[in-house]
C-alpha cells in the first residue's frame, strides 16, 4: 500500500511537472517561424492586410511571420494544405466567412465542414458590400431596382465574381426577401465584373468599397445603397438598403478570420488571439485598414463563432432554395 501511494505521488508529480513545462513552452510561443497561409491571391485586399498583420506580429513575437498564398479551388487548396500541418500554432489559415459557412453547402458531396477540421483563432476584419450600378442606370434607389425586377422577371441581371460568392448569394437573398427573380451572371475576374456594370452589360453588382473604388472614382459607377444596418463613414451620403426602399433584413458582408488545425493548445490559441487583437487595436494599423474600408475586429471567439453560425444558417437556406451546387 505504501509503495502504491509513493508510486502514485511520483506519477502525479511528474504529470504536474510535464503540464508546467507545457504551459511554460506555450507561454514562450513562438520559438520559430510562423506561417500565415491565405486562401486569397497575392495583391488582394485580404492578402495585403494579412501582410500588415504578419509584420506587426513579427515585432511582438521576435520571430519571422511569413505569408503563403494558396488561392483557388474554392478554398480547398488552402484548406487541404493547412489541415495536414501540425496543430501547434505555427501554421495558421486566413479564410473568409464564405469559405467557412457556405462551402459545406455548395459542395455537398464532399461533406467537408471546415469547423470540424479547424479551430477559430482570431477574427481579423469585416467588410460590407455596396450595391453598384452604372452611372447611366435609370435607377435611383432600391425601390427602382426591385420594381424593375418584379415587372420583368429574369430580365434584371446582376453579376458576381463566382457562383456561391457573397455577390451571388446576396442577389438570391434579395430575390427571397423581395419576391423577385433576377438573373445571375458570374464573371472570372473582379475587374471584368465592374467594367461590365459600368458599361451596362450587367445591371448591377455587389462590391466591397476597395474592389469597386477605382471604377467608382472614374465616375462610371454609382452606389444605390450599402447592404448593411448603418451607413459607412467613407460614404455617409450612401443610404442603407432599408433607407433606399429595399428589404430591412438584407445585410451582406464578409468576415475574415484566422484558423488553425484542430487540436491547437488552448494557451497558444489564446496568446495568438490576444496578440492579434493588440495589433488590430494599434491606431496606425487601423488607419492602414481604413484605406481598404476594412473594419478590424477584436470579437471574443464565442461571438465570432455565433456570427459564422448565423451566416451558415442564412447561406444554407439560400443555397437550398436556389438549388445551387458546385459538385
């Protein structure tokens, strides 16, 4: 009995020591290069702000923080690459809310749920979408757009950068809320899309402020509304969809976050989240994000999870109702 007690005590002491060493190791994270993988292409808005983040985290951590872009395949190229990496915090993945919340329902046969393979680590930023038309469009507000769509079903066209994008699903959302039936036209390149809107080849499109800004600044695009609950400080004269006569519930946006392979130590995840929040609270970083009209986010992870769950519920319903499939 004495031997058993002594052995148990030694085992417990060793276990405690191991936990203490693990906690110490986690508190010292990182001790080598951290790689931030991105599902976005080089030069895109999300890529540029990720590089800003990597520079600032490198200063805090005293270790190199590099960015590797793995665009394409609807996000699967990046997802598959990072899912095979160790769950130690040294490989993180930048995704938007559509990769996380819409992808499982667009590719049903793959049965791929990112939240089952990855853990949320930190929110990065939020971007709303504007509703853009040609400067030659006769429509002055959302009431005009919806009336035209109701008068001639399938005659009003809207473009997006690919099937299943927020620009596509946001159009389906208007159809669902307003009882309209518009025709979706996908484009291969964002630049092609807004040139097509400006030239009246397609009637309207959603767009982030940075993606539409060049054509808007040329005077060839107008914003009918912002698909958000409140106006944007960069464009205080552009009304919300509700103010412009559209559906009050319409709120089209994208949330970009960092995720890690499932199993990342909690202490490491919490340190990364806290340090990312520190960077995103830096006034100079906020100013640089403002140039892209991206709003830095420092939500707690439970709020981020709830927002993504809400998006998934909305996307699932829209995808099923419109029978959209990328399988």
